[in-house]
C-alpha cells in the first residue's frame, strides 16, 4: 500500500510539473515504514495521512495551495479506485528550504528517514546534519501542543461522555501517547527517530531513571506506550471498543507533561497552574517571533480584507504570538473536557478563550454559544494560522 501511494503521487506530480519538479519526497511515519493500514468494510485505509514534499529548483515559485489541493484530491481519487483510502498532505518547497531547515524533530526525521520516491535521489542531503541533542526543547513542546489541539476534533463525543471511543478518537489518543513520548524523550536527552526506538528508550528510562524528577511515574506510562506502539506498527483493523478511560488517562498524562515541560522552559522551581505557566512562557517570547507570526496571519487573511482587524491584532500581539494564543486556548479547553460536566467551568468563563484567537468566530461554525463552537473556532485558527508556518 505504501508503494501504491508513492507510485500514484509521483506519477501525477511529474505529469503536472514535469522538468520543474526536482523531487517528490515521502516524509513522516509512512517513510519510516511505521504507517498504519487497517481493513474496513470499504477496503484498506491509511490512518493519519501520507506526507509528501514537492521540491522545486531555487528561483521557481512553488505552486499555490489551491493547486496543491486539486492535485491532492486527484491522487486520493486514484487511490480509491485501487481500493485504498488515504489522506494526502502535499507541501511545495524549494531546495533552499531544505538547506535552511533549523534543528527540529521534523528536520532530523526527514533527513534520517525521508524517501525521495521520484526525481533527485540525493535531495535530502541538502538538509544540514545535526545531532539529536541540538533539537530545541521548545520544538518538542510544540509537538505536544499540536497533539492536544487535535483532540478538539472529537469535542462532540467527548462532551457526550460516551463510554466507548469512536475509532477516530482512539487513533488521536494513540498519536497523543506516541508524541508525548517523543516530546518527553527530547527533554530527557533520549530522543530517537522511530516509534519503536522511542518505546525502547522510554522503557529503559523508566527502569534506570535514577533521581530525576519526572512529571509522572514512568513505568506505567511506558507500558501503555509499548502497547500503543505495537498496535500502531501492526495495524490490522480499527479499534471499536476502546473505553473513554483510555482517553482520560492520556489527558491526565498530557496535562502533567504540559505543566512539567512549561516549568522547564520557564522556571523549574515554580509551582503554578498550566495556564499561569503558559502565560509566563508567552511573556518571555521575543517580539521578533511575535511579529513573524502576526505577519503570517495578515498574509493568510489578505492585506486589504483584514485591515479592520489590525488594531485588535496589535493588542493581541502584546500578549503573545498567534501560535501561543491558539495553544493556550486549546490546552485549556482540552483539560476542561477531561473533567465531568459538573466540574467544568461555566461557558461564560471559557468563552473568553475565543477573544484571544486571531479570529474569534468562523463562518460556518456551529452555534456560537457552546463548547463545540469554541472548539471549532480554535481548530479553524490552528489550521489557518499555525499549521502552515513555523513562526
């Protein structure tokens, strides 16, 4: 199935861009042979997505997102005709982008495990070499934040407090466990580029942790990570009987890890709420980073269309970057969803989270006076203003 995805993707991209295209690169877990294919009533399905980079020569303007969306849809249609459902994530970059990649989890794994499935086989050699120890802790914390944001896609079923998770919620929880491990190992100096290696390193860390203070007991966490890693790598069928407790336990771990990592990014001796630590971390962000983030928002919304919002965005910039405002809103809401209905803060108290978002409301979102509408707004801001940039 991996070969089918690579074949169809490379064939169509080369047909469209011909000699302008230097290489088609497969990235992510599928490149590491750690993608998860399951059998469903409608045929085989890839959980998650297949991440592909289209690499162009310097000086060639990469195609716009609208063009890539059309190609993505055509690839997915071709795969369905071959009995496979898979979501394709396409990005277009120049060779200079690879040369300028700073140390990060993404860059390390792309160089270590990425595959040029068409075109210039050596293109990934453009990525600067660096040791895993150079990966910034903030990058690891961002990975944890991204997985927390993704939990909001299941807000409706989480609010219903259903006893059994949907297969989609189960898979999002598996991803959360896997990337909590990645994030923790970067902070611990024991990162590795594959899920299997990370599970092994975590198990060793749990056994020989010494006097290090961890955010939670490592042994039971490592056991759970080993279990979800085995399922992720073996696949087979969708899980339809995972209980809500599986998700609740993951969120408990995530909240403890969130607090622990923010403490190490700010003040390890400070005992405070996750929200207060997040606010402290945001105040320490340099203005240069905030300006880049808000400039991306302005470009994404359009200079002329967005000018009425500029005064509001200038006020928000004094609090933090769009990324950090979205992360604060998302983490606060996810941890509230973990609580039972009677323990959650009032809607009016949580509604203030929307005021911190670049766009407080979004066209087409559900009724605006609900936690579901708040989750939809956070997800829309994340996808529009955070996912496509490192600012």
